[in-house]
């Protein structure tokens, strides 16, 4: 490649812009973007499980809640005892504290009780969501939902 330093006369300045550094910078940016875009935009191919339902193993220390409600009020039942939101929080904290005090330093993640919520189909989300939030505030890490399989599935994994 030849490089020109000016016009025919040595004393006149060159009026053309040298674009070589600009092209170099643009190529470097293009390479950076070509490498960075696939890292930022990731799509992981997944095949999600098709499950009618999974059998839940209930342990005696698990908390069983039933939640019902209409448009105006919500009712939460701990076992067979109706509780208010504050009573739910207090009972949850007390039960979890009792388990931790009983097991002490030997506690494992499987020893912490779970919360199983049975929600009526016609219950507004705010009722069930409130129960989930309250139990998570009490310190329970595992909160799950109990449901019935659709008719005719037999409860087997598909």
C-alpha cells in the first residue's frame, strides 16, 4: 500500500482524512460485539417435565394450611384451627423456633418443616399469596401447594 503525504506540491497540506485508524477501531468493536452478544443473549434449550402430579411425602412436623376466601375476606386454617394473619405468623415462628431449639447444631435442611397449602379453586390470589408471604416471613423456606390430579390421569408421571 502506498501512502500519500500531500498534493503535488510538498508545501501544501493534505486535505484528505486518514480513515485507517477509524476502520481499525470499528473492526475491533465489531469483533467485541460479535463475541459479547451470544454471551449476553443466552437461550438454554429446556424440556420441562409434564407431570400430572407428584406424590407429596408428608412429615408430621410439616405445617398444613387450608386457605379459602371470597372477594371480601380470607380464611386460613392451620390443621383444623382457623387463625388470623397475626396468629399464623406467631404460630409459624413458634413452631420453627421449637424445631431449631430441639435439634440445635445438628439441624439439616431436611429437618426444617415445610408448609403445604391447600387452596380452594375459587380463592382470590391475595388470600393464598398472603398465606405464602406470612409463612416465608416466619422463616419457612419451603412452601408448596397441594392439588388434586385431573380426572383420568391416575396420578402417574407422563
